[in-house]
C-alpha cells in the first residue's frame, strides 16, 4: 500500500472512530467491551487447547497464558469501571498510533510540520472548549469526548495530508529523535 492510500485509510478510520466516540459513546464502548470479552474467551479456549495438546516443555507456557487470561477476565468483572477506562485508553492509543504515519510524513515536509503543530493543536483545544462549553451531552462523558475530539482532528489532518501526497509516494522513515534534539552526534565518532 502506498503512502497516499495508507494515509487516507488510517485517517478515515480515525475520523470514523472519533465521530462515533462523540456521537454514541456508550453503545460504542459496549461494542468494544463485547469484542474484549469475545477475545478473552477465545484466547482462554485456544490457549487451553494448546496447553493440553502441546509437548511437555511448551505446555506450561500455554497454561500460563490461559491462566493470565482467566485472571484478566476475573479482574475485569471485579473492577469493571477501571477495565472500561483502561480498555478505552488502549483503543485510543491504537487509533492514535495509526495516525503516526501521517505525523511522520508531516515532519519530513516543512509545510506540513507547521500545519501539524499549529493547526491540529489549536483545532483540538478550540473544539474541546466548544464541546465542553456548549454541548451538554458531551460533558457527561469527558474521556470519550477528549479521545473522540483528538481522533477526529488527527484523522482529518491525516486525510488532508493523504490528499496532498502524490500517487506512489513512499512513506519516509521516521526521524531519529535523539539526533534531532542534538543529544547524540549524527555520525558515530571514530576512535
């Protein structure tokens, strides 16, 4: 997949998830919790089957993984609110990571770099202010409002960046952060 299509797909996924998080936060969270429980139960069954059928030295590993999923399941029942928030944040981190490609591309282009820093940050702050000040239903679920707003804005940014890219353009390698900051020399020193 070339960079243009990758940015468009990842941006649209982020926009869709951000919009759903703002419009219907509770049903969306319920859907994700159902997916979580399906994955936990499927993992317990698969890991348990592998623990029973694998050779002796591998059996302990699969048994430990199955037991860990059982503990996660029990813990998510006991601490349901904490599990909900942690799971929500994990989904948000994955969605933000999907926009990392667009940010890496923007950092390699001088024009998009300032568009990213200025435009996206200001848009997130302004939208959050408007949402919390004027839209009462969004005040009831502030975590979903913040996550949805950030994902919506970053998704629009990545879509716009994808539309501005040329067809067949490659995604550049992300810059090496310590060398950009200046803590480390850009070339290894000869001794």
